[in-house]
């Protein structure tokens, strides 16, 4: 029998859990370092007690930057087998979290399959599932319906839930008054906003927040406080609606911690590069160091088909400035449900951003693979280069498709290769270029 309900409660009681031990080992940190920061809320370890196969991860700005992969079916793309293929590819490529954002069909079997067989952290957005679960239109749902779906997801073993608790009826007037260019682009946020408009009721995730905290405490579900008012274009970045919601998320973070419930706070969105660092610092202050989970940020609005790149640029800046968790973006963002190749490209772009940020933050051992790559390139050891590569399959295919005349060169430089020339010069060897 566990002596605690949540990782945070255990940490505050001085208990080092097996999850904390696993995180400490992965992060090259002392277990007491991890325990103390979990107790403060600066590290979250999302690990539902019903997710038996989880390989625990810590989320915090002082740890390796983690990445999340969004998956799930829609009315237009409804093949769960393909989604499971994406899940396994994502896990094999190093994604630490999978979010099931399914918006069609019977979602529970897929969700339970994830928590029964996937070692990554599993997240969901229960407000999506409410309409599907009850098969009723949004306006016909009650506050109790929404809360009951949160409980269902917790029972199914979900490790973290995105809940748009920070918008209230006051937000309706703000959105109308401030005339944002893109209004609300958060899918969950827009559903809550629409429900409030149609029913005249307060946001159930805000009004019944204490009841939600009890559910999360019972199953050790981490709340990811959704940013309904995240900017959906550069013009809306850092506006009144975004910042006012962030202030409320700070208040909700404190209330969750009072119940020993772990919290992550979600952030922008679309944002000019010069605003990203300031936003990370504002969040850290208002939300008292709770782990920050960002979508992007995308640093330009005009690159559909390449938003995995616009996102990686913003994600690297955000993570280097204090964000702890990056939600990947694929080339299909704004265009379509991503296919397997889109998922791969999105993961690689996010992994590059996260890794670059970890090096900048001087995370322990972050640069080990880079140092090994430098050694492998100096000695022109191609096999060792594949071992160090984030995506060895692609790197090897490019070389094989354009193989050079001489194995100790590549088809770019041939015998003009600087590395080859330097190795020979330093060894006192003759440097042949034309032969």
C-alpha cells in the first residue's frame, strides 16, 4: 500500500519513490535533488498509478528538455492501426510523451491500449472526448459530464490531462473587446468558450476545479493547465488575453499544489523571436517555477508545410530560456492530420531544438554525443557517426545514395576534404589531390 497519493505528496513527506529514482538516474542527478524539486513543484513526474508500464520522466527546466507527440484519429482519418504505428515510431525515436487528441469514434479502447503498452507519458484533452463519449452536441453537455470524463481518463491510466481552466466568462468580454486577429485557436479552449456562450454558465473546469483536483490526487494525474488564449498568430502575441489568462493559471497552480497535485503550465503559440525569452521569464515568475510546456512557439506565420522548422527555432529559444517541455509540430500543422513521415520530421525537428537548448543550459552530459560525433568526424569513422546521429537511417541513406569514389571522403569535397588533408598533414603524409 502506497504511503502517498501523488509524487508531490511523497516528496513533501521525504519519500523517494521508484519514479524519482528512475528520473535521477536518467538525468545524472542525485535523488535528493529530484525529490526536493518535486516537492516544490518545479519538477513534475507525470505517472498515473494505473499506468503500469510507464518509463518515468521528469519535466522541469533544470532537466533534459522533453518532447511530446500529438496523435489521434479524426472524422477524416480514422485508422487506429496507423495511429499505433505512429506511436511506436515516436517512442522509438525518443519521444517522452504521447498525447491522444482523438476526436472521432470509440476513443477508450485506443486510450487504454496506450496506457497498457506504451512506456511514454500519456496525455489527453478530456473536453474533446466529452462530445464523443456522450454522443451529444456541445450545448447539451453538463458540467458534470465534463468532470466525469476527466475521471474516466484518470481511471484509464492517463498521466496528464490538458484542462482549459484559465478562461472564464470574463474572457468572453475580453475577446470581444480586444479584437484579436485570430481570436482563440486552442481547440479545447474554443470548445469551452463556445459552451459558456451557448449555456450562459461558468467554465466547468474553473468552477469545479477543487473536484478535479480530488480526482487528480486520487490517481496521481498531473494537470497541464491549458492556455486557451495562446496566440495563434504573431499579431496576438503577449496581448492582454494571453497574459490575463496566465495570471489565473498561476493562481490555479498554487491551488493544485496545496492539494499535492502536480502541475505543468502551457504556453504560446505563435510569437516573434524577440518576445520568447521574456515570456518564459514572466511565466516562471507568475507560476512560481512550475514546468512550462510550449507549442512551438512558431516564429513566423507564413511557412505552411515547414512549420516543424518555424517551431523548432522558437522551441530552442524557449527551452534555452526556461521551458521544460516542447510539443512537437509537424510539416502538416495548419494543413492536415500528420502521416507517419510528418510525425518523423516533427519529432526530429523538436529533438534538435530540445538538444540544442540542453547544451545551452549545460544540462549534465548533454554534449556527450556531440563530442563523440566530433571524434568520429575527425577520424572519418562513418559507422561511429551513425551511432551518434539523431536519425542515422536518413544520414546513412544520403551518403549511400551519393557514394564517393574514395571511402575516406564524401561526394561533396572528394580529395579536397579538409579533414582528410589535415589528418595527412599532421601525420607527415603526402596529400594527393588530383591522383
